[in-house]
């Protein structure tokens, strides 16, 4: 099995729709740190699990300096963002989304 990890940062704003009172219901921003893990039994014709640039283009270029509520079709919690990122990359099996120091969400496919 082959594995790769792509890590990058984005700056983006969001607000959460919650069932309770929270300061996170107001628009605010984070410098998000995102790690994407991919795997493959066999390398592709170019000798890769996945192209690092393709991962950056699909995720960072789409989310960086955006209001996540306006471009994502769900409540943009770190958990939901991690799942969405994983679904965007075919060979991805795990995503870590860190919205701030000590606040990390991880999604991993079964």
C-alpha cells in the first residue's frame, strides 16, 4: 500500500447554525490547517497515488479566502468540512481539519 499526505493552510470565514447560543453563530474567520491522506494499492501511470497539485487545486484553491457558508451546501463545521474534502479526492481516506490551536476534527472512511 502506498500513502501520501498533503498539508496546507487556508484562510476562510464561516458561521455556524447551531441549536444553542454560541459566539460561533456570528461570522468569524480562521487560519485553517488541513491535512489530506490518500492511499493506493498501485501507483497510477505517472507513478503517484495522487497529484499533490490536484489536491491543492480541488481544495485550497476553492476554499482559500472564501466565506465557506456561501460556497459549501452544508453547515460548515470542521467535521462537515473534513468529510466534504475527503469526498472530493478519489483516493482520499482521511482528512484532518484544524480550525485553531487545540480544535481539530478528523474524518476517516471506514
